[in-house]
């Protein structure tokens, strides 16, 4: 069962089902007009079966039993966690591979459980050794269906446990458990309380550091799309904290500079406490990064005057792999300083130029990203229907990060998460317009982009369903041969 991405830091939720329904209806109408990349379908993840246990007498017993089972599972991963990158000496290849595979335990989990009474959220806060943290601060965020917010605060007992009880169930509200600690915030995914069971939430509260040497960009991506008089640039950073402490960026945050003259900055939603705060030169990444992987996405426009575009910006993160992509038409060329020239590729009728590089720990530092695209066609031929840079980067990045793994499941989950983001973004646009913080032109343009991207997601789902139901030709031939 998927949970909706509600209660996101500092930003309001989808105002209601009416807006979501209208947007999805628009996406259905637009879907046949849009090109999309091929993808695969996902099967739902079933709950893991565990050994029979005595019936818990309350939330505390349920949390203790769940904690014991989890500690046994996590013991097997302890050795891998001890092989984290040596910060002072640089990043070793083994840690990079671990980060690419996402082989770290979850910091926060939220699970519906019949062991917990109806209307109850049973919370356990533990340290990096799995021991309960007494006196840990808890903030329960509550987002109501009408977009109003509420919160409750508490502290854990001597065993690191606490239970919020007598909470409303059903679709009228969503909940999110937040554990603040020394500048970091550890948060569960948003969830709803079901009418026949409660929820178990376990949060690992880790030590914090301001040392960023263990921060690596495992996959960085830049996508360029061309619209009337402007280049729309979507960038994505898949970041890995390879250490065992949460990196806190402090009050000023980590500075990320963008090309001169950029406008219309947008940032994607994240499930943790990172925020991207724009200024005249780019943005500051604020909040914290726990061990493991975090994906940040942002987009902006730069003016397009003529047939060439030159972009230059500092590279804010140490990088393992980087990809630059652009829409492609005859006569175009893509050049990236320090990377191979762009190669032509095609996916489902849409043409791209792609340049990518994979770096080694011993390579010289890469301090600047410099991109040149030449031969961009004028307004006449430039009638491409944008799939949406965020979708392209999401799919391409997942294929890189999950090679040899469950690509179909990862892509399906990512599409669902992106759909949630878009619906929430639409609600945010409506809120800003109602508050006179944006004008009608920006509202119209952004809503058109959201509908187009939703339509692309629908096309991706249809392609995944078709590929799942239709066996590949080679396999069909083998089946016929066996029948004969």
C-alpha cells in the first residue's frame, strides 16, 4: 500500500480531491499527445512474515517485539555499515557501490500493525546501537484534508517509547512523526491511520556532524529542454552520505550556484528536512542529510537568444557519475567540458543527445560544470512536446542506480511518488495564486507543465502495463517451439 506524500516541510498539501481529479482528467486528455520513455510495471510489496509471537498487551510490548526482530535483521548489515568511506582519505569504491545499491538500513519506518490499538501511533526512538533513547523530543505533524495543520509534542520514556492515542482514523488526516536532534530532523513517511489497526513507527536518532567530506554525488544529471525564448533546465543530485553520522549544514546551508541570469527556480519535494532556499546566485541547501541516499531535484530557466547556449556553474558535490542530456534535432551538438561529446539516442520516438562520465576516487577534483549546446533549431522546427525533465532524469537515474536490481519496481514506485509531488505542487500553485504571490501567467504556465507531466506518467504506466501483459517475441517463439 502506498502512502501519499503529505506534511512536507513548510509547504501546504493538496487542497482536496477536486483539484487532483481535474488535473488527472486533463492529463488523460493530454496523454495521447505526449511522447514518453518506456518503463515497466511494479508489483506490490507484501509484508514480510515473521515468527509467531505472544499477543502484545499494549503499544510498548508491540514496540519491544518489533524492535527485537529488527535488531536481528540489522545485525547482518552491521559489518557493511562499518565499511563506510574513510573521510580523510577520500571515498573508496566499495562504499560508492554500496551507496549506489542503497544498501543501508532505513532511518525511519512507519508500518500499520494489528498489534497496535486502533487510533494509536506507537513510537520507538533508538540510537545508532539500537538502544532506546530516553527523553527524545517527538513532534507529530497532522495534516487535515482541508489543508489545515496541527501538531502534538511529547518525549520518550526511559526505554525510548511513546504512544499517541485516541487519534482520528481514515482519510480525513495524515500523520508524520518527526524527531528533532541538534539541527537535524528524522522523519517518517506520511501515513494515515486505518480504521482497524494502529501504526508502529521506529526512528533511529544518529549523531550529527558538520563535516561534509563523506558526502558524495553518486549520480548527477542535467536535462535541457527548449521552449519559446528560453531553455528549461532540470537538475538532479542523487546524494549519498557515506558516513555513520547525519550531516547538518548549519544556518547558512550549503551554497549551490546556478548559471547567470537564471529565472523561475523550482525545487522538488523531499521526504526529509532538506530545503532549497533560492537567492540571486542560486540556492542554499539547508537542513541535514542522514546516512544513505537522498535525491534532490530543482529546475530553472535561462534565456535562449540564437541557436547556441553556454552554461557554466560550480560543481557543489564530489561526483561519482554524471549525465548531461538534451533534446536532439538534426545538426545539434552537445559538448561538456571534461566529458565525451554527446551521443545521439532515441527512446520511443524522442531523440536525445547524451554525455556521461564515471569518475574514480583518484581523479582530479571536478570543480565546474560547463555545457555547450550548438545548432538549436528556431521556433519553427522547435515544436517538441516536453515529457518533463524531471521524468527523464528520474527514469534514467533509476536505470543507472538499479542495474541488476528491481528496475521495474523502482520505476513504478518512482512514478507514483512523482505523481504525488505533481498533485501537491498544483495545490501549492493554487495557494500562491489565491494569496496573490504569483500572477495568472505563471499560474497558467506552471499548471500546463504539471498536466503535461501527469499525462506523461499515465503514458509510462500504460507502456509498463502493456510490456507486462505481452511476452517478448523471443520468449513467445520458444513457447511455441516447446508446444510443437
